[in-house]
C-alpha cells in the first residue's frame, strides 16, 4: 500500500467541491455506487442522520451533501424537512433521485437550519465539482468547524485499487466518533453488506478507540461508497 495525492478525488468516479463563508460551509461529493454507513450511538440522533439512514436502506448512494455551522439537531419534524430539502437541492442540481443523496451536518445544536444559506451555496458547489485534487481539498475544508486543519488521505493498493477519505473532527471526537464526519470512497466492487461489515470493523478499531472529552455527538457519521470502477473486488 502506498499513499498518493488527491484525497477522495484520487478514487475513480468521485468528484467534489466545497465552499466556506465565515462559519458556514457546504460540501458536495458526487459518486455513484454501493454504500454503507456507521452512525452515532447517542440515543438522540440528528435529523440529517435519520434521513440518511432511510436513504441507505437501498444500499446505494449517488451523492453526499454536508454543511458546517449548524448541526440541525434537536430541531424536531422541521429538522427532518430541512434535511430532506437539502437532499432535494443537491438532487436537483445533479439530476439525481433525492433518495440517493446522503445528508450530514455539523455545528451548533438546537437551532433550525437556515436553508437560505444552503441555497446560496449549492449552486457554487454544484458548478465547482471536479475530479481533481482541488475538489477533495475544498470539500474537506468546507466541513471544518473547530478543526485547525483539513483532513484528507488517499492510498493505492498493490492491485491498483484506491481508497480515499475526508473527515472533520477536533476538540470533541469521542467516545464513539463524537462530532465526527467522515466520507470514504473506493473504486473496488463491493456489495453494501460487505461494505457495512468492513466499515463497522474499521470504525470500532479506529474512531471508536479515541477519547478527548467524553461526549458522544448527535451527528456522528461515517459513510463509504464503492464506485466499482476498478472492475474487481
């Protein structure tokens, strides 16, 4: 295994972009493939995660839209509607079925999401989508909150398979992925069941082992999508 440049955009079939204005950021990642996720163990689950778990029941995603600055947590039925509207905005811009769009949020808890901010940014992230390394970096920066630097990585296995990821998480990252957003991509072929099994195993041995301040976030999410563009398992 060797480290390579490009972050998530090193993976075949992935394009991304992000924008950040003051404390509000928006990232968009386009990649069609089988998908799985690991979510918070908090008994209170933020609206975007409720929606994304629903969309993941089909075992496939085509895009992820994620905002920073507002967690859309403790927002009741209105929060679910706002998360669904985020998925619709991404789907409309990309010409996708909204049920194939995952939604994630991070930021202040207990305040309703300002969709006007999302609407003002979604055009720019859609237009900016690129499969260059710049796309991965822009998306990684857009989801930052208290992070002091963006987090992205890509590796290539001996058979040519690539795996890339971006993540955010800083002062509060545990227990159990506290305030962690992570989006992983690979160009291998893998069904959703296998993806879910390997992802859970990896998270249990990595993110769930880290402790900083003892809090568990309402918004923890790790997603993985396999584009299958390498053509082998």
